[in-house]
C-alpha cells in the first residue's frame, strides 16, 4: 500500500537510481523490515573489500561499529570499526545512502575495508552478532532494488549480464540494457497502448459524451503502427540472445589437415592433441575466443572419413551435427588432401562457411580446390602465414551476425515470448467486424503481456489516462 508521496530521482549517480515503475515504496518506507549484509566485492584476498548493508537498521549498525552518530549522506568518511567489546577490527571508509536514494531504495551502508580474509571475517562476524541482522541471500540486494521500484526486470537482467560479460560487445549490450534501453522502448509502447485503450474504453462507457470524429479510426491506426513496430523489433535474427551466449564456429574437414593445430593456434595453448595418426580427435574440443569484441566458441571436430571404429563413427556423426548447428563453419583441407576428401569438405560449405586450405608451405593448392562464392583462405598453421587474414574474416562474420548498433535488442527468450504474445493480441484487435468490447479486451491483454517484460502489470493506469484526456464528468 502506498503511503504519502512517491519520490523520483533522475541523475547518473551510482546509488541515485531512478524509479522505473510505480512501486509500493515511499520516502523512507521499505517493503522489507529486516536488514541484510554481504561482502559485495567477491571472495578471496584483495586490496579493498566492500561489505554492504541494506535495511532500516543499517545506519544504527554503522553508528555502533564506528562510535559515531553523525554521517553525511553519500560522503565517504574515514572511521575506526570496533567490536561491541571495543576491539579495533579495522580502519576504513564508511558511506551512508539514506532511502530512497540508494541502490535498493532502502537505507544502505557500505564499509570499504582492507581486503584481508581476517578483516572481512571479523567484520562479518560482528555483524552476525547484531540483533535484527542476517546474511543476504544470493541476489537479495538486486531483488530489493526491483521490489522497491529502483530497477525493472530488464535492468535487473542487464545487471546480471554485465557481471557475466566476457567480451566488450557483451559489456556494451548489458550496459545499454541496465541503463534502461529496453525499458524506455517497451514502456513507450505500453503508454501508447494505454492511451489507445483509454479512447476505446471512453467510447464504450461514455458514448453520450460525443467523442471527436475519427477517434476510433485513429485508435486502430495507432494499433496497426504499434503492431508493425513490434514485428520489426522481433525480426532481429536473435542478435541479442546470440550475443549473450556467443557464436559457435566449428572447424570441420578430413583427418590430418591441421584442425587441432589451428585450434591450438587460436587459443594460444595446447588444448587439443595433435598426432599424425588419423582419428586422434574423437569428440569436439571447444575454446572461447573474443573476436573484435564478440564472443565466439571455436570447436575442433573429428576428421570426416569412412571408418569401422565404433567410437570414431560416433565422433564423425557428432562432427556433422556440430557443423549443421554451427553459426560459422571453418571448412578445412590441405594441399595434399585427396579429391574425395576435398569434395566432401566442399559439400559442407554454405553462406556461413569459410574455406581454409592449410599447409601452403608445402606447395600451392590447385585452383579446383577453391569453393566458388565462399571466402577461401590459404594458410600455414606451422608458419602462421594467412592466420591474421583468417581471424579478421571470422571477426567480420561475427560482427555481421551480432552487431546491433545503438538500437535496443531482445536479449532473452522471456522477452521474445512476451512480445510475441503482445503482437498477437494487437493482430486480433485489428480483425475486421470486431466489437469494441473485444478490441478493448485484446488491448488489455497486450498491455499485460508487455508489462510482464518489465515485471509490472499496471492496467489500472488506464483510468487515470481516460479521465484526464477526455475530461469525462466535467
């Protein structure tokens, strides 16, 4: 239940997080009564460790630890931290973030300590002994931020992706989502839907008011525009989801053409066994690379050949399946490959393939080995010839598949499913010869589906828009 006036803050300070929805939280009033604490800087020895507290007792605990009672909001101050018996535990910085201008929307305290294990253990042990305090559950600070209206679900997911980011492209996408890129787009759509629904509801409930001519037509036109925008947004080739998980590039080809050696060269370490004996590689071996900022998993596969060995037969089957599933195929032969091996490798080529001819240090490849219409690279894994050009081409392919520019992109299946549901509801609402009541119901379902993406279902705001826009009952 909302008590009093809500506060909204708009700035770029780390802890002055904007309210993204209409939460059940007001000035100094939290949904949570207990106070939690946790080490927020990771485990192990470090130069500095950060212990965070969130909840109504945070400031009182800081006063008890430091022996001080006055703290300026959002100002780092040097303090001695002592136990209840007066033993000095550490000397560090304390920062107090009063509600609601904090990450969680509650009173928050951060203790910046020396990062030794003994120091952190001593502080956490002292906090554990305080009445009303408990250790935070995994993700509880972010959960409180969401429940107190400081983050919507897309921002929460962006924060999770940022923590997990391994490449620069993943970092940029996560920051854009955490900064509200998806939220602003979806919330603008939601508000437009609410405005259309207000017009339809007004025409249903108050026909005697005499709404302006063309109101119904403009409402349907806006629905069609929104539906078109959502469908265009959904036609993104899954770039956001693929960027989160990375592309898969499979090195495929006959035995002994240098596939394992190429993988070792890419990874700069011996991850795959290299042997002159065919059939050494039986199962896929994968390494993760960053190509021009994009995540790519490179997989070495079993050599494609006819064999009677049951294990190798399974390896070849898996190689073919991996090649079929791969986003990029690195189809590899060498200058000494037989015509049959070359033809089988060439058959794997498609628009997502690059064709690699290895061991050019032993001679020049025949012209008929090159695959027309597919990039062909002559390399020598042994000498390094042509490797830079190959990596550049692979990076360009990754960028073409994953780069999204500055536009927000769908990053999770959950988003896509909710947006598909929204678009379907809008398509239904545009069906001809449909009653206004059914149109209104379809729009309400669309608003609800869209709200699920951000973690809010708030159709009651339709009433506010309805009465404000049409001045009903004046």
